[in-house]
C-alpha cells in the first residue's frame, strides 16, 4: 500500500456510495491522506456528508465545477484550511436524468455521448486551483 501520510487530497464528484469518487476517497484515506471531498450542491449534501463522516479527519465542501464563483470560493477555503494540495481527483460525471432510467442499451448513447463527455471534461480544467 502506498503511504500518503502528510499529503492532502481534494476529491471532486462525490454523489453517493456508488460514486467513483467515493471509492477513490476511501483508498486515499486508507493510504493516510488528509481529504477534502467535494459534492455538487445542497441537494447532494446530506448523503455526501454522511459518507464523508465515515472517514475520520475528512472534510466536505460544496462545489459545482461548472460555476467559476464556487470554484474560487472553494479554493479560498482550501487555502485557509490546508497548507498545500498534493493530489486532485476529478471524478465528476454528467448525464441527463432522462438517460439514467431503464437499461443502458435503451439510451440514446450516440446522441448523448458528446453532450455527456463535453459536460464532464469541460469542468476538469476549472477544477485546477488558480495560480498564486
């Protein structure tokens, strides 16, 4: 197992216990990292915070990575709380709710894939903290 003691990791994209972000956060915690875990909005806060509370020492932050003001607010808070960010995980994904019903084979994958990919990847550079 890798030793991440003394390292700070920011994980974006926690939605629920099935989130890739949740699995990554658990492994980072097991490796000794200090965690800042981000969820998208107030609606997701309750479930996200109950998961975050399972990881002693982890802190939760709201940040919609499609909103530049929220990103700036987040990184201001992170810079106050942590001396340095060593690891940043972007596990944000997007799919319209209408595509999440039923079987995968019934989705309009070709038409929706470019929209999903665009929304998910467009936010990735935004999640990088501003240079000081």
